[in-house]
C-alpha cells in the first residue's frame, strides 16, 4: 500500500492505493499560484487525514509517489523544469521531505507519464506494450511506451513533450520558446489566445466567453456559431496532426486520449480518429483509440505502480 | 568480415567490412525506376567482383547486410513500405535470396537507422548513447537512439519517420498522405514543388533551374537572388523545427546531420544550430551538433555492425 499525490493546477489529489485498487482519495485546493512548497503542510495533513479515515497509518505504507506537470530528472528525484506554476519546487528534495516528515521513500514522475503507466498497468490499456497517451488539459501532456518500456530519455524528456511538437511553424510561439507547438495552437490555454486573432472572432459568441476552454468552443459550434464551427474544424486538424506526430515518432498500437477534452468524446473522438487514420503512415494497419477512464485516477494509479517498484 | 549493400536512389553501394574497417567498396548504377529485384543479378556479380578484387571469397564472410530507404519489419527480414522506388521489393524474401545465391545469412535495415548505428559504433558519434540522426537527402531520413538502444518500435517505424513529423499543417501534403510533413516542405524533392507556389518565384533565377536541390537554393541566395534568400530563411525555419521536433521527441545529447545538405555545412550548420538552441526546450543544456563524415560509408558500417550481431 502506498500514498500517491497528483499536483494538478486546480486541485491536489491524494490517493491511498493497494495493488492497483484505490482505497481512498481526497482532494485539496492547489492554490498553485502561491507555489508548491507552501502547500506541503496541508498535503501532509491531508495524507494523515486520509490514512485516519481509512483506519490505517503511515507504518502500513511502503512509499510515496508524487506526480508533477513538468520535466522530472531521470532518477525520479526532483523537478527540472516547469512552466508558470509550482516553479518554487525546481530542484526541491522531495525524498528528503518525505523521509523527514513521513519516514517513507518517495518517487517523483511527470503526470502524463504516470497516467500512461496507470492506464497500461491497471486501466483502459491494461496489458498494452506499445502505446502513447495524450492528456488534453490546461496544456497538452503526452507519454510514450515502446515494447513495454516507458520512454524517459537521458534527461527525462522523452515522450512527455508531444504537446511541444510543432504543428504550425508560422503559428503562435509557445511558452516553452518554440514557435508553432501543438500546445500553443490547440490547448485549453492556447486556444483563446489564438482565437482572438482569427478573422470573424468579434462576431462570435466566443468573444463574450468568460469560461474559455475546449467545451466552450464545441458548445458554441454545436449551437450554430459559424466562427466556433471553423475553429472546431481547425482544432481537429491540429489535434489530429499532433496525434499523427506521436504515431510517427513512437509507432504505437494504441492511442489513449485523456483530459478535459474527453468530456466531449462523443462529439470529437470519431472524426478525430478518422482524420488520424487517413493521415498517418502506418502500413501495418491502424492504431486503436481508447478514451481513458478518469485521468486523475490513472495518474495516481501510475504513481502507485512506480512507488511499489521504487528503491530509494 | 561481411558484405554490406546500400540501395540508394541513384547508386547501389557495396562494401566489404571487417570490424568497422572498410576493406573495399564499389558502386553500381541503381536504375531504381526499374525496381530492385531486376538489379539483384548485378548486385550478386558486384559482390563476387568486390571479393575477387580484395583477394577473398564468400567463404570468409559471416553475413550480408542490406540497407533500404523504407520501413523494415521489426525482425530485419523484409521491406514493409517504401515510397516511389523499389516498390517491387515489398515483402521480398531477402534472406532466402542470400542463402540461395550466396550461402550467407542476411539482415535488412532502414538506411537512416543503419547510418545512426554506423556513426555511433564507428563514426563521428562513436560512443554516444542518446542521439538522433537526420539525413537530408532526396527525402529526409531520421533515426533515434535512447540509452544505447536504437528505437525500432512494434512495427519498425519508431525513429525513422522524423521527416514525416509535421512542420506546417497548412502546407503541402506529403507523398506519405500526411499534410505538412517536414519532408514535403523542405526536402530535396519537396522544395521545388513548394517554391513554385511562393510569391516572387517567377522573378527568381530558380525559375530557370533544371538541377534543383538544396545546393541550388543556397547558391542562388549567396549570389543575391532575393527570392532564394527568402526561401533559404524559410527552409532554415523548417529544418530547425524538424530538429527541435526530434529533440523534443527523443531527448538526445547529440544531433548528427548527414546527407547532401551537409555539403553546405559551412553556410548553414551554424545558423541552424543557433535556431535550434533558441527554440528547443532543454533545461539540462543543449544538444551538440555533429556533421557525419560520409553518409554512404556510415550506412554500410552500420549494416556491418548489424550483420556481425545477427542470427538467422
């Protein structure tokens, strides 16, 4: 049994997991604008509360797994790079904190990579050995597995930067510094910035939108807004190009889609899969598409899988 | 000692190699428009001639290695997909041919993957374990190595389709079927097709060019042709985006550049590396750039490395 923590942008999820089974879970506000380190006392309190409610204690736990939305060093110890939020945690000794406060070993991993591990170990893609995962969240997180091995790379970057593969070099510059990243053109944070520059925006219902995101575009399109319909078609081009990039880069049998966009799976999954099949060069056949169950759960399950196998 | 063969579009190179040393090499015309299978009698004759001139025989050889510009199955046995040329070799039993005609085991590999193996085993990148290679040839071939393992993937596609990662989804459709591939925008075959559609083309010296390619663009730019100068700047954007895509996908320490474009390395390598360093998200530092020595030799050396280690 171990304790798993997912530092999301809005909420911090804490789960108690044994052998892929979620025994208990709580969520506390992230307040990510104020950083990560100042949240650690509340996280510790949350862990103790969760254990208490489950009628167990730290002594029964084997370790801690922490997922973060950034680049983690190759040894699973610390955070090397992150955009915008939680930057105060760069280089922080998470394992030292865990040993001191909780007396347990700790492993850190990128959240999308944790989600892929969770989905292939316990979730929708159980048993798959060649898979890519895309989380359409605030940004676009990805991870890749080849022959049963999750790609990490020399500096922890392999597989997780699929949102930072280019779809349009003449497009918006990304907050990572690269012109044309998929994430800057077609993610939750990228869409409103780009949409505001497109012709017809001022006449669209979206110009008055205050709760921007994937859902607002799809809803306005469904309600007949012409600008939103064009934007939806354009976003499908970017999303399909981004997925084709992953297929061409990593040669998967399965593409797992996750994140907020999947709340609209009924509307977009079928046309998206069709575009990908038309465009990808896969003479062996066509990768299957899977929608991940609950992305938050898959991240926590993946961290539990890693914590079970971690020596520190 | 073994015999290595590189089926290029213009010439078929045949090398006799022992422990990374090229003992002898010949080249015969490819006539690739007429297919591959009809060239096998000449290839066999070339092998016997090469061995005779080197004062040795098939009995002294351990195996054959064949490099092809296409997708090879995961077991190194046959060709799964190829564009335009040599399509008659799809599914051909190369090992059967070799056993029957030469009495030797045989391994087949993608030519860019062979070049990466040759460069890391014996060449400019000797000893590197995290590397990507780009061959700017007729098309744009790539390969990737992570932690000393060359990426192959479930269906033999991983790493070799870097020329088919997107740089501009609104750009030219590639002959692979995908809109916006780097190769369709910025390779030897892609450049003239795209250039002819760009504003100012008719007034450029390039409009009268009959020997199109990387060199003709760079030469016209150097001679003051305004259209060619704009095209060169645009091509640098595509090439750098393509390399950033590989860095983001595979997390290498070294980027090896090869192929015809490298004849102009003195002009483009420095600005290209500078653009890549500015754009790539590599908080650990910056990948080094290496220009491969002779790309033909690196392919043959890589096939020899594979033939030495192949059981069939």
